[in-house]
């Protein structure tokens, strides 16, 4: 005697060895004996043998027309033998019964299970919906197979091209476009990025990086809604100064300006004047919502995405030739020792006399000219700029003193052993680059006189205002660093804590409210202190332990890091483009860690063979390998060891700090396992430029 039974939804057969009231002992074809509950028994039969029965029943079940079976089936609940009797003959054979059972079990859209071997036909309307869904699924699967074949043959279907960035970086793993790419990559044994490149989905490397960034951070585009920049209604006093700003020529968001009074009197007053959009923009108004969504201006060679619309920026920027609303910090100093004797913060209109530009004046305004009135300028200066010599000279002297005092607190000097690189694109047609423009890479010495003046003035303002907020009991957004020990990072928080990297007791970004949302928030808090003094904590927009303030800190930290990483990647793209543009195949570089070198004359870090085991600072000649402008990868091989100038221990330490973090590689969210629907994997590219160190100035 043989038996057919249901074991957890799976049909099994075997020889009945013994039978009790509620169970049976059955020996399977494998020889294994199992105990089966009587309730799970579906059929007993004498012949044929189980293997023969199941084979013939399976073949017969495929001949059962489901539509016809559904028509014949009872409207009431029925057993598989009942259907076999209606469809084949009455009584049905064992083979026909098992065939009916197998067919019923594989057609849940026609028949739903009602118990062991029991079924009930689906209502007509439910069946039609199910059949339509099945047909749709078949059509989708056919489309996936067609797209897969096209991709494997090196052609990219338009729907896949349209979903490129979503497929790679935020995939819907049930989407047919994703499945086609995953299946094609699996079939061709190619990484998805390579597969899509070969298929022509990525036609322009620059646009790939640019559109990927927009997809991630600006999915609705970079345009602004219609916003009205209101005039400042406060009747502000007019400052008795002639202030000037110092920026690059490309700067449109002029946040800060400087002034000097009292030269030669023994007591001088330094004015640090910051654009004051916080007088009009208020928390939760329309402009604030835009600024809070963006959190910062995004910079890249040849282009930028501003935090605020240009009309708003132009309303509050410190453009020369007029009186501009400003939040001013006045520091009274002893002229000989340059020690701060008093400080005062005011809201006022500040006359802006000049907008000085780094790139136009760095060669002319040299340290020699500033320190020695008789020394000639490094290049020709207009009479108006030359007349600023006393003010610039004092600011330069103050900057050097402030830097030296900070270095005492730091415990070691700041070493500017490398230049800052600048990127200029020629031939940009339209509002943004297309990726094939001519790039000019220049340098600006870190710590150049004009740069140092602005940097130290902004540190003074950010530190002074940070401490003042704490004294008033008003929370702010601070940057702090517990120590200069390896691995101790700069943190953002709402408490006034020391910043060891800069060497100040507190540091609250407040000097760039047109470009950074944290600075706008801090400006609101400082304005409350100016207007309300000791009761400012009751009037400030953000109160102590305000959840909204912590939300701003968290969101800004994430966005600012992502924006910096993108900027690093774009600078690396243009550096690689520069190599190709000039046909550069070899360059000199310095070893910064095992197997990693930094180009001496370009902003480029790359992994090379042959540098393993060389000491830090060793200079080598490197032959470059193939450049991949999608992964931003270029390798190289050391072809010669050069004599390198000796670097001090301090300089090497600074180099080590700068090089501990590299920009993250491209990581795509596609899994190429057998199922194509598992956990996300990553396709790494190569590191971009090292992340920038903590900016001293702004």
C-alpha cells in the first residue's frame, strides 16, 4: 500500500509501513521513514509505484485546461478527487486524481486552498484581475529580457538611460530597468558602471558627476521659487568708517569687510563688518525655508549653486559704492602691542569704499610693501589702493600677531607648506560648464598677506562672538576640537568649547551669512544679544536645548560634508582633464604614505606602484597610467627616486594631518548576486583629492 501526503505544502509519496488511529509510518523512496499525521494523508493507492504515478500525473496535469476546469468546478468547496471526476470521468483513476491535485495547487489565481486537498474556485472578477496581472507580469518580463539583450550587445534602451542615476544610486530593485541592468551585468560579468558605459548610457563624464550630484542633493533642480528680497526696515545709524572687502573676483556673495580707525593715535579700532540678511530674513519665512533646505552655497570650478537667490544676495551683499546694512564688531586695540582692550557689536549702515580682489592684488600687495613704506609694491597699484597702505599694513601686522598668539595656544605653528590651487575655465558657453572647456590651474600661496588679513579677522570675529553668545546665555552653533591628537576631529555643537586646531576658546561661524546657514542662524542670535543684552536668551529665535537648533546642526554637518566631497571630486575631474589637455604623462610627486603620492605642482593625490616602503616626503618621478574620468582614477609607476628637500617634523606632521582623509569613492547600490535582489553592493572608484583641512578664515 502506498500513500500520498502533504508535508508543509509539499506533496510526497511513500510505502505505508504501519498505520495507527491518528498517524502512519511511511517509508520514502530514499529509505527514510517518517511519521505522518492522518490529517495530512491525501490518498492511498495500490499501484502504480509512487515514482511512476507522480511522473505520469505531472504530465497529465499539464493537459488540464484551467479555464475549462474552473468552469466545471463546483461553486462550493470541493476536493481534488471531485474535480478529477468532473473533468475526466467518474470515478477518476488514481493518476487523474493526482493530476488534478497538482494542477489545483499550482493555480492559486483560479482556485484558493481551503484545507488539505480542499479548494474553492475564485470569483470571476477576482480571476480576471489575477489573469490581467499575470499577463502584465509576462509582458514586463519580456521587456526586461529585451532590454537585457540590448545592454549585453552594447546598446542602452532609452528607459534605462532615463533612469540611470536612480538605477545606480537609489535603485528600486523591483523596477524593470534595474532588473535589466542587473541581469545584463550578471550575464556579461561586467560591473554595472562599465556595462552602462559600454552601452553608451554615459556619454559625458562631467555630466555624469554633475547630474549624479543633482540627483542626490537637488532632485527638484537648482532654480529658486519667486522670492522677494525685502528692504531692511530698521533705521540704522551710519558708521563713520570707509570699509573695504577682500575676496576673489568670482565672489558675488560678499559677506565681510574691514575698516581701520585711529592709526597713529596710540589706540586703533578695527571694524569687522558682516552683511546682515538676518535683519530681514526670519526663521520659517519663505527665504529662510529655501536657505535651510540648501544650507550652504555649493562651489565647484567654473560654477556654483548659491544658498540664496541672486536677487536676495545682491540686496544684502557688501558691494562697494554705497551704505550697506551690516553687523559690525569693533575691536579697540593698543596700537603698539595690538592687544584687545574692548569690543562692541553694532547694527549699522556701513559705507563700502572698495571691493579688493585677491587674484588682482596678491602679486602687488606683498609682505615687503606692507612692512616697509619705502619698499615698492610687487606690481603696479592704483592710487586708490595704494592709499590704503596704512590700513592694510596695520591689518597685516595684527594678523601676524593674532596668528602667533593662536600658535602658542595650539602648541605648534601652522605650516603652509603647499599652495592653494585655483581653477579657471575658459570657453564656458551658457550658465554652467559642459566638461570639455580649457582649464587653467593656478596657485595662491596659503598665508599670503591679503589672505592672512581676512583669515585672522574672521577668526577674531567668530571667536569673539562665540564667547559673547555664551556669556549672554544664548545658544549658538559652534565648531570645536578637543585636541590636536591624531584622530580627534572637528565637531559641531551648541556649546562653546575650545577649538584646538585654531587655538581659540570658542569658535562660532558667523561671518558668512549669505553663504552658510549656520552663520545666518548665529547672526540671528547675535542680533538678539545686540538688541536685548542680558535678556537676549528670552528673545533669541533659538533657546537653550532647542531641538530645532540641533536639527540644523545635524543637517548642515551632513550637507556641508557632501558639498565639500563633491567639490573635491570636481576639482579632481578638472585636474585629470588638465593632464589630458596638456598631454602630461609624467610628473614629480612626494610620498605621503605607503603607496600614495601627491603631485608637486598639481592638486592630485594618486596611488602608484614602486612607492611602497619609501619614507614620507621622498620625492619621486611618476609615469602616469590610464585616466578614467568616470571613476576619477589614475594610477602610476615610480620610474625614478629624486633628491627631495628636507621637511621639518612639524611640516611632516601637518602633511600627515591633511592626508588622513580622502574623498569617498563612487559607490553604486547594485547587487550582482544570483538573485539580483539582495543587499546593496558597492563599486569603488578611486579617492579624489584629500578633504580640505579646517578652514581658518571663513
